[in-house]
C-alpha cells in the first residue's frame, strides 16, 4: 500500500472520529434551555402564589399527571397527611402541597408526611413536598435523612418550562 493512500486513510479515520466525538459531546453536554422568558416565569410564580391551597393542589395534580403519574387528590380536610396520591410503575407516592406566600415549609410538615407514609407501610422516599416558597434548614436536613423529595417554586418552574407551550396552557 502506498504511503499517500495510508496517510489519507488515517486522516479520514481521524476526521470521522473527530466528527463523531463532536456530535456525541454536543448531545451529552447539551443543556436544556428553559423555554420560558424571565417575564413568563415571574407571571407563573405570581399566579401560583396567589392560588388558594385547594387550587394549588389541583395545579400540582395536573402537573404530576403531565409527568405521567396516575393522580388521586384527597379530601380537602382530614386528608390523612397527604394531599395527592400518585401511582407510576407499580409504586405509590404521597404528595403534600404547601401554598405559602412568605413562610417556609418546616420540619413538622415533613414529619407529618413521613408519618402518613410509614402508617401506610410505604417508605419515606416515596414522599414529595411541593411548595410555592422554600424549605427551612431543619426541613431540608430531615428530608435528606429520610429520603423525602422536596420541590420548591424554582424547581416547579423548571418542570413547567420543560413542557411544550400547549401543555403549559393546560396547567396555568
């Protein structure tokens, strides 16, 4: 085999490898950009914070339904420590929804949800607290120690922004 043919073959292989690496790295490191503008995000945040607790529970149930869960909203009062029951892939999850304007979700709220889960023989990691504000340090530490999932307002906005505009309109 001639040296120039061998050189061209090696260069072609290197070029193809570089193109493949570029394509793979573009796919792997591609960051999903929010499809919401800052103005749209603020509008949704304000709307969520202005909801009644029951309206927020309904919003959250619709959000989880769009995420592929089967959803059951519990009674408005005496709900057994959970606002929503989710089912997906033969697993059951309990959700506590907290529609606050200023105060943070505290540790006792997380403990109440864990009590509901354990009382029904479900592991604490099957619990989710979703809020329109944030979580106290005590709530965060306790939730990490037992495996509860915490979803704050910013994460909710990120989830909402992941849907196409048509589905977003169904939510808000």
